[in-house]
């Protein structure tokens, strides 16, 4: 049996994680236990959604690359490794949620500490295709991409990877989401659960990771409504603005201030 093309593998994986998201949302309505004032199924749902979006982004981009790259065996292998790592990550998060236990920052036993370390390694493998596909989009002369979109994909995926690694490793070394001690029952941002009372490193991580979708989308909009050179300039400006927001959110959190302090 032949190995599925990377585009197909990523597309199927995205669909499966969207199905998992629906399942976690249903479980959240049935099982309303909480961990740290947040429903236990919120984290699995968030990770399933982010992972589905992550892989869907790759599948869409690969559709526009030349067969020389989109059909490469080595890229297929990377896709399978990334998908396997994501299944491990989301699966472990869901299992721990079902047990009423934390997955991240849980080092209360040697086993949980080892699993947390494996999750960190798994996250690197999940992220690995991003800079590779971003680089291919920039270098593939046969890609059916307009210059602004090509640039947006390259900056979005490569830049997003760099920012994600910086914010994620700081999160991991911090031992928790917060910089400061949140008041029990303190204000949280709706949907995301970000703290509105102390520094929270998750917003910066969010902006870093979703630069991979935001910038290509900006590129698509710009080529539709602006002439080519203006579209390219717009992509560069959008990349700088998004990166600045991410860095500002990161710096605000490190100062122990909530994300809303960026507006003051």
C-alpha cells in the first residue's frame, strides 16, 4: 500500500481533529467538572481545534505547490510523524481531563513528569512541518501562488514557528501559564480563559501559533483588493504588526500584567 500524499494525510487528520473537537464540546456540556476554574474539557477542545486548523492550513497550502514537493516521500514521512505526535498530545490531554487531572505542568509523579517532557518533544514534531512548508512555498518556482500570497505563507509559517518556539519554551520553563498569583475566582477572558488579573503567557503563544493562518489569510485578501506591489508591501506590514502584537503580549505577560494592559 502506498504512503498517502502529505496533503491528503494532513486533510484527513484535520477532519479527525474537528470530529474530536465536536466530541469534547459535547462532553463539556455533559461533564461540568472544573480544574482551576475552567471546565476540564476546555483544554482538549482548544487543542483539538488548534491542531485541526494547523493541519488544515498545511493541506490547503500543499495543494498549490508543485508535485515535485507536494508529493515528495520525505514530506509524507514528516506529515505522518507530525500527525502521530498530535494524536499522542491531544489523546493524553483528553485522558487526563477525563481523570480530572492536569496534563501540562503536571510533574507530581515521575510518570507524569516523563509524559510532560514527551509532550514538549511531541509539540516540536507537530510544529516541524510549518517552517518546511513555509520554506517550500517561498522556493518552489512551480507553485501556483501569487507573489504576495507566497510571501505571506513563508513569513507566516516560518515566522510563526520561531515565535511559537520562543513563547512555548518560556511557557514550559515558567511552570505554569501565569506570571503572578491569580486570585481564586478572578476574572477570565470569555472563551479563552486567559487571566484578566495577572500576567498570562497564553495570549502571546496564541498570536505566535496563529500567525500561520492570519498572515496567509491577509495575503489572500490583499491580492484580491490591491495591485501586486501594494499587496506585497501590505503583507510585510501585516507581518510586522502581527509580530509586534505577539511580542507586546509576551512582554506584558512577563511583567505580570494581564493582556488588557496592552490597551492602556
